[in-house]
């Protein structure tokens, strides 16, 4: 089973955004040595806990810091941007790192409404035209625009013989069905929505239409994982994530809490109920327990690949989680 990494460049309490970016680069170097297959960067805007609003820029540095691991976005929020400009940016990345680049595409705003309007240049990003944008983006990259398209013949630079893989990202059936219709790869975010994704994956496979890019469906399942030497220690470390998710529910724009902050926090009964509900989106435990649960999810979702997102109360325990998983899966 191939394992990959999704990194949101978390900003931990007491640390700077610059430290978060440096930790992203350090983690990428380490997981490449460990044998991970892909390293994706996420796009978020104006969130105190997440440091990367422009993954395509950080990706250029990430490629220079690594040698063989596939690098990509998880993902670019396409409704904000011109499909042509995104194609140019990823053509440049492909020229720099041929055969290594993944273009993951999302349609969520990645921030609050006011921020979304600012990022969109005074307009709120409208996902109504998302299917057309995705189709055009693939066509720009592949040089397959229809003869009657107004941009037919426009040169997308830098030209080359290879193109990035395109993945549609989603946590509902919308992107899965669109990926099937357009013949693209599909990644499901279990860490966002732990309910119903297996049906979404099945529908994608059943309705997949062969395209010039993909002869068959290809799926990836992204899970939030905290792995530690023992179940007890993993449970302890998960409390920082519990507090983080609770703060998000309260719309508190704060850095990721430390474990010490989480252990010092007392909770109401209602808050504990909320935390328990959110645990469905988390896989945690010893290496053996995490491996067992992840393999079960892989089978349930009929996933070809697994991608892991890990955020803990320290950068050291985040790295350790990836190291333990790599050992458990013998990648």
C-alpha cells in the first residue's frame, strides 16, 4: 500500500508561521527518505493555525528540497483563479520537476466569506462554473481545447512532453461524480467527512468514463492519523486535536494548541459530546492499531492509495507519527 502525506503547514501555539513553513520542508525531506509516495500542500487563507495560502509557490521550493517523491497540491482552490493561469503555473512546475507534479483541485473557499471575497478580487468565488474550469484546465495542460473554443491556439508555456497528474478533491459526491465524468483521478477527504465516502468512491468507479488522461479510475483516501508507540500515548496526543476542533466549532481563530494547553482545559458535557462525535474523523493508536484501521478503511473505500494528514501539539510528535506508520507499513 502506497502512503502519502497531506501537509496543511500547521502553526503551533508559540511558534511563527515561518517555523511552520520550515517544518513543512523538513518533514518533506524526512518522509521522502522513509519511502512516502506523494507530498501534497493545502491552500488556506487568513487562518491563524495554517501557514500556506499559496501552495504552488511553496511547491517550487519543495521540489528543490526533495529528489524523487511526487509533489503536489491538495489542493488549489480553482474558483478563485483563471484556469489558464493555473495551467501556466503547473506547466512551470512540471518543467522544473518533470514526472513528479500532481495538481489537486478543490472548490471550497478555504476561509471565511470576507477573506474569500478579498482573495477573489472583490467577488465571492462562484463554484457554478467549476466543471467548466476543470475541463478547461485539463485541456490547457494537454493542448486539447475544442476547435471552437475562443482560446484555441493560445500557447501555454513552458511547453513540454509531460503534464501534471490532475486530481479532483472532495468530501461529498459532487467532485467524485465530476471526476468520473471528466475521466480524472479522485481523492476523498475522510478527515473532513467520515460518513458516506465509501458510497462516493463506488459511484466514482461505476460511472468513470475513460479519457485521454486516464484509462481507468484511480482513487486516494486521505485520513487524519495520530500514531504513537502505544494506544494510551496516542490517545493523550489526540487531545490537542480535540481542542483544536472544538475551537474551530467556536469560530476561534487561534494557532494549533499544544498538548499542555489541551490537558489543562476542562470541558462541559456538551463539549465532550462534540469531541466524541469528531473522533470519527480520526485514526489514532499504536502502529499496529493504526495499520489495522487504515487497511480496513482502504478496503471499505476501495482506495488505491492512502494519504495521511497528521497534526499534533508538537512538530516532533507529528514527525514521529509518520515514522511509526512508515515502519508499520514497511514502505
